């Protein structure tokens, strides 16, 4: 004859709580008082638990309540589970109170400098929050956004998607940059036609800087023949230093050290481009308290 296995999946947390109280007090009545239940309710919960498991949990000897071997085993597990639930409750309360938690932010590569500059004051203000930042190109961020992998996204060119919230937060001037030894760097004014003769180091397709620059080329009837694509501002600056060409960079990516040592902003006639940054998140997304605070913080600072 096959023995029926205990149905532990049918156990409820409430039953475990009642059983643990009865075992601790050795009394249905005292357990009922602690849990603000009636004694019959406590008795019924224990009987249902025993029936679910298929084994007796208590035995009465000389009017005293004792755990059976099955009851002892169950009590150990119940206390472990209830302890874990208590820990979870404490973590959730702390999370709601901004005492701890993780805020997941994703940015295109050219946005990292502007964001990083704001991280220290934010983390000083909220020391219990942990910030996780993913850096990728425009297409990678679009994929992460559609998969809901992060809390907040930092785009220069806002995604043309339905179901997203887009909040403008900062605009940054763009500069055309060359090596200080480049012939154009010594001119008082550089005209747009002169730019057509240069080798250009461009951001990846889909970036706002590249889109704005190409719009400028079109408006000025400039046809650029020599191009080199780079995926990061650091790679673009390294290419300029190596004499591979000129490039457009946001002001936030140019440090005082860059301009004091070997890079120069070219004085271009009729060039006044600015790049708008946007905070993006999915519509209907329930932002954690930490993510909501970060969103407000960035909007306030920028």
C-alpha cells in the first residue's frame, strides 16, 4: 500500500503563525490571546494544518500539550519561514523610508559625465540608496527600456515610442573641437564651407549629437566625405589627439584640462547647436521611492 506524501504546499502562513504560537506557549488559550483570536479558531487552524500534513502535531499527556516528532520538525521550519518574513517586512519598511534600495539608471555614453557629476551630492543626501548605472548606445538603451530593465533612462534623442514618459531636464551647447595644432584652431572665425574639407569623427548613428550635426551640414549644404565613427566621447577625444580629424562634442564632455592641454573649440560662424537631454521611463511604471527621489533630484539640479 502506497503511503500518501504530506501536502506541505497547502500550508498557509497564518496556519504557521498560529501553530508556532501554540507550540511556544504550550497552550491554545494563550496563543489565542496573543494573536487576538478565539480559542476555537486557534484549535481549528491547528487541526486543519495537521490534516493538510497528514500527521498529528501535538499530543496531550496528563493534560499537558507536547509536540510530536512531526510537530518538532514543522516548528523548526515554521520559525525559519516566519523569521524570513519578518526580515522581509523590515527591508520593505526601510525601502519605503528610503533607508536602503537600488536605483537602476541607464544612460547613453555621452550622458555619463553629466550624471556622474551629480552622483556624489545625491548619495551624500541618501547614503542608504545604491545606484546602479548602465552605459550603452542609443539602440541598447531602447532595448533595455522596452524590456523594463531599469528605473530611469537618460536619453539625448528621446525615443519615438508609445507608452513612455519623457521629461526634458537639461540642454547643453555643442562645440566643434579640433587639436590645438590643427590649422583651423588658429583662425579667428571658421566658415561652414571650410568644414567640408575636414575629416570628421562622428558619434554612432542614432545619437542626438550626430543628428544635430548632420542637420547643420544639410542646412549649410556641406557634404562630408571623410568620416570615422566612434562610440564614446573618450574615443572621439583620443582620435582628435591622434590627428584623425575634428568632431562635435557636448560642453559637458570637455574638461578644463582638455582645453588647457591639447584640444580647442573652433569658432564656427553660424553655429549655435544645443543638445536637449531627457529623463525617460515607462508610463504606468511604479517607481520605487528611491527612483522617484532620484528623478526629482535630477530635474531639480538640471
